[in-house]
């Protein structure tokens, strides 16, 4: 039976309970030891306040150790690993289920005038990513994907095929026409959020972090591994994930950090030992379904250390 759960959380009610600070006064020995555990360089001489904002892909949902159960925020997400190696004082308010609206209402206040660096990974929940993934898996289960019939649908939380007739044509058929409107709306919201960050921290570097290679360039790899129709694999990869990354990359007044090329060959349809993104089950390491695992976060942090 496919074990499947999409992580989406309510916004934080009390921000103070969700702020985890990694103080610069940690000893160099302790930072170096933490970095060694994930194969990262030891701490450099960087200093200053670093604020991490974003959704579940930034929070590291499902990866031990969980610092905040409401947000499923991990102390092994890329922000923590990067900050430890570079000597930043980290305020991490990333939260599973976050949208641009809840980042504004529940995370933005962590950014202050003395902030030197802000990373922001957001947009997926604004365009309905969770529902899209669920319907793509349902379509693959009903159609020619590698699902296991009613057992898979029970695990998806649908319980039956009732009302799913339109998905026989795939999730692209259901969502494609509305995607330009969704991207237009989220782009405007991200632009406003970036402007608000700049107002609060005039001298900060603002780095928008993109989404990884969730599905492969070769859709045939998913046969027997993930229950997604080949046409939906291509559409979700190019239109949904590609569209999110294009939207983030186009924001003015920011830098863009891509995780897409970095994770090529480590998507949810690769052989299990090569996966940095989980599929309908968590088979390689930790994390949540259709989310990055700890290997993805470690690789992202390593690339950040080398390039930011």
C-alpha cells in the first residue's frame, strides 16, 4: 500500500515559539564538528544575522531533529547547515504549509534592520501544489501509472474513485488552463513580499531559493516507481515546477539560487539510493512525501556555501 501524506500546516500563531537562533557565539570547534557530520566545510569568518523564510521545502519537514512540531522545521534544513558552516546568527521561521500571505503575517517580523541575509522559498502552496500532486497521483493510479488501485486511493485519502472521472485524462487536463492565472497572482504576491523585506532590511541580500528536480526529464523512469502518467510527469516538471522557478527567478531586486540543476538525477523516480526527493513513500532517508530528504538539504547547503 502506498503511504502518502502531503504536508500543509496552519500559519504559526505565536512567532516567538517558532524562532530558533543559531548564535554566532557557538565555538568554532562545535560548528566545525556539526559541518563535518554532513560533509560541509568548517565555519568561515562570515557574521551577521541571517533570516530564513519559507514553506515546507525550506523547513525540511519530516527530517530529524524537528525543532518545531507545528511547522515540522528541522535543524538539518539547508538554512541551519549553511549558517553553521558560514558563522551566521540564524533566525529560522520557515514553516510547512506557508504561503506568501502567511510568510507576511507570521514570518516577516523576524526580518529587522540589522539583517544581513534573507533566504525565501515560497510559492508552491499559493498555486495549489499539494492538490496538484494529489490529483496527479490519483490520475496515475486510475490510468496507466504504477499505482495499486483502491489501496492507493485509500492511502491518498480519497477513499474511492467517485468524482475522479476527469482525472482519467490526467491532472494536466484539470489544471493547465488555470496555471497562467495562478502564476500571475503568486508573482505579484512574491514581489510585494520582497518589497516588504527590503523595507525592513535595506542592506540585506535577498536570495530566492527555487524548487528541486522533483520529476525526471525522462518520464519513462517513473513507470513502476511513481504512479504518475507520462504526460503529467512532463507537464508537472515543466509547467508547475518550471513555472515556479521561472517566477522566482524573475523577481527584481533579488538573487536566485537554483536547486533544480543541483538535484538533476536525484528526483522521485530515480533508483531509491539516488533519490533526494521522496515520492509517494519515504524510501531513502527521511522527510515527507514529495519533499526533499536530508541528502537534498545537505547538497543545497554545500552549494550555497560555495556560491553565495
